[in-house]
């Protein structure tokens, strides 16, 4: 009589990484149980990409990931690539399109990606227990897992419980607690891909701008992103801001160039020659939304006619406007962060199998690790690649 409480693999978390790991392990004839405290699997998949799931990116490279151990992601990303996942999506006849910058979205709904993963799992006999909490986990020759649904044992225990972002979607720090229990190091988690906030004084200065969006190059002096910036009631958001936020600490400042495709100096020179009576705010509003142009002019003292400015002033204004510095206070925190930066220290794991060096049979995958992707499908690709690597090793 087989022991019904024994599984080759127990996976904590029925999210993107856990489901990919489960279906991969089951395809190698492993018995797999996935445990999740939520009432539904893959909740973040369902809300992702505005309901259309940006499931990968055509341009995935290790450079699109942040980690204090930058080479760790290379192996998994190269062994299960964006094209492997696209192949799976195509086999399930899910229509998709490239939106921008290599980002692939479903033509239909995110639920198609979740249903695909669930079909692959259940078709291979993976069991999924929802509304289930792990109460205790210990290791002797096997792992003993006490849950609200009873005791289970397994040879491999995979932590795929994600990060801290969006607690109302089921995010918990339990993965970090397990890591600590087994003596692993944690790189302090912090919110990533998150809107930035201004302190009250700065907020008052820009109080007429919420809702204004403009293409820009945003930089922190080390890395820059060219995408849209959006002024909000709390500070700044939009894709370029979310991207740079993962590289910032609270209180850092960013430089924004709202003229990413224009040489402002040449524009002002040309206007001075051909339309000397034009005022500068009007000229700026040819390139950026009018409200932003008016704010730029008042903020930098540019309420002048074009013919009134000499070459030196053109230089000065161009410099100020293309390196406009915004002092941030902080960010909107884990409630609004799309991902968690930091996490379980990857130096503790094999980059090939994701097994802990010090605890045989214990694996960590997905967002719980100190590997964070850019905005644009990179985080799901990390979940697929790391889930596949561990699924092949358990
Ligand atoms: C609003 C939003 C939109 C996003 N859109 C995109 C996108 O379009 N493209 C992209 O690449 N990335 C996107 N992301 C990021 C992406 O969703 C995550 O990086 C990815 O889901 C991480 O996968 P994971 O499996 O590691 O963790 P998760 O998907 O978070 O799964 C973790 C699972 O573990 C469960 N769990 C947690 N704690 C416990 C516990 N104590 N016991 C049992 N179960 C537990 C959770 O309920 C959850 O089901 C988005 C994130 C958010 C918040």
C-alpha cells in the first residue's frame, strides 16, 4: 500500500514558479503536491499585464535582472528561454502579440496562461491543495510538513511562495522564514517596480500635474530608462519610473529628460532664428504636454520670448531641462510594488538546480529569491526558468 501522505516533491506556492516547477517535475514521473494558502492558484498571473499577462519578453538577457549575485540567473535563463515558453503558449493555441519593447501579451486574457499551467499540472497528476497553511516543517531523512490539511512527507521541498508585494493577493514573508529557519542568508527585501513619492513641499510644487504623462529618459546617474513618466497625486509613476525604482533607495533623486527624441538646444536656436517672438513655454509645448511645458517654464524661470535669450542662456536652459532633478521622499511600498527586490541570497543555492548547498532537498525558486527582473515580462520569465530548473532537479 503506497503511503498517501508521501510525495516526491512538495511545492509551497501555486504561483507562476510553483506551477512551472510542478508540471516539470511531474513530467519526470515525480509525485507532486502544491500547497497554497490562497483560495485560488496563480492570482498574480490573473491580474498581471492589465489582465492580459505580459508572460515573457523577446529580449531577455541576464542584464535585465537585479541581484547581488548578478551571474546567478545566467544558467536557468539559458536552459529555459523565452522561446521555450512561447513554444508552450503556441502548443496551447493561445494567441499573443508584441506590445512594445519585446513585451509579449495574450490577445485574450491572463486566465489563458493560468489555465494552460493548470492543465499541464493536472494532466500529469499534480495535486494542488488550496486554503492550506504550512504550520511546521522539519527535516530528517525526508521533510516532514505539518499543514492545516494534515501531515505530509517529501524528499524535495520547493519554496515558491513569492515576495512581499501586494499582501492582499496572498503575499507573505513565509519563504524568508523558512530560509532563516534553515540558516540561510536573506538580502533585505524592498519594494521594486513601484511608484515614487515626493515630500509635501515638492508635492505642492507639482500639485497641478497629476494625470500628465510624457515620454522621457529617467536616470539615477548609473542606469537610465526611456519610457513614459506619469505625475500622480503622490509623486511619479509610469513605466520609466517603475523601472528606475528598483535601483533606488528612499530619498534618492532622479534626473528626467522630457525631450528624449529632441535636441533641445538646436530646437531653441532654430526657434530664436525663425520665430523670435514665440515664447518659450509655447515652444516647449510642441514637445511635451502643455501643463508640463508651463510648469517647466515657471519652475526654471523661462517665461521669456525666444528672441530674448543668448547662446549662454540656451545652453543653461537646455542643461536644466534635460537633467531636471526630482528629489523623492520614498515609494508607495509593498502595497503598490509589482515585485520584491532582495530575498533569499542566491549564494546559498546551486544556480543549476536551485537546491540549497547546505540543506539537501530544499529548493527556492521565483520571486522569493534575490533576483528581480525589469518591467516587461522579465519576472514571469524568471519564474518559468527557475521553476523549470528546479523541476528538473527535484
Ligand atoms: C499587479 C501585478 C502585475 C504584474 N504583471 C506582471 C507582468 O505582466 N509580467 C511579469 O513578468 N510580471 C508581472 N508581475 C510580477 C509577477 O507577477 C511575479 O514576479 C511572479 O508572479 C512571481 O512568481 P512566483 O511564483 O515566484 O510568486 P507568486 O506568483 O507571487 O506566487 C506565490 C504563491 O505563493 C503563495 N503563498 C505565499 N505565502 C504562502 C504561504 N505562507 N503558504 C502557502 N502559500 C503561500 C501565494 O498565495 C502565491 O500563490 C506583476 C505583479 C503584480 C503585483
